């Protein structure tokens, strides 16, 4: 007996098309979510690298702090090797050693650096001479964005923490060349919260 061939009914075709459409929507949604997660992960890693570079550079500058005061921008006075006034705009200013000179230009290896926080941006400024004047404009570099707060403390020779440097009572050349035993830097950064780094000062 011949078996009668049976085709698809209209209902079966509609169900199949609906299932294919549903699978297509779910697949597109999955691809879109995967792309968003990938972009978020990439942005997270980029921010992490910026945080790491900023902290490493800041730590390197403080670790190589040189006991070398800098001349005032105007006049014959001097600024301490490390200067931090809680009432000042800058976070701190210092002279550090070991400034690389890959181009072999005629200059020393000491560099005068200033850190400041402006519009939630951590900014590093440096001069091309150790004793800058008003005619020497600092070169500026934005290290990190989204910085809510920066706190800096200095461990003095008596192993007590100060929030300014040189410590109160420091006088003369000794005060201008004074270096802390260590510096504690606390950054409050969007997405990361409070980041704290204790940096031992060499020498």
C-alpha cells in the first residue's frame, strides 16, 4: 500500500518561523550583551593601567627625592627640596634625582616636579631646569581623572606623621634639605575607592 506524502501545515510553518525569530532575537541580544561586557572590561582595564601608571610615577618621584632645594621663581630665596603647605594649591613640590636623559641633551639628572589636583584630575608638572624662573613654563601631564581626594602624610625622623613639609620648627639649610623617612599617599578614585600607598624615601 502506497504511503501518502504529507506536507507541512500552515500552523507548523508559523510555529517554525516564530521559533527561528525568537532564536534570532536571543542570539542578537546575547551578542549585544557580550559586546557591552567586553567594552566595559576593556574600559576597566584601561582605567586600571592609568591608576597603576599614576601611582608608579608618583612613587618613583618620591622614592628618588633629592636633598636639593630650588631657587624661588622670583628673588634670591630658596624652596625646600620637598615642599608641602596644606594651604597651598599644589599637593606637593619636590626635586628628584635620576631623570632619564635618553636623548643625551646637555642637562642634569635632577628634575623639579609639582603635583596638583584640579577639576578631579591628578596633574604632574615638571620643569626642564632644576631652578626654574618665571620664564620657564612647566610641562603638564594629566595622570588620572576621576580623583575625588588626595591626602599626603610624611613620616618625620621622630617617626611621627606630619601633614606638611618641612615640619614646623625646621629652620635654615637643614630644613630646606630635610627628607621624610616615608610618605603615605591616599587617593580616592571613582570606581576604585580609597587607594593607599606607603613610599619609603631613599637615603
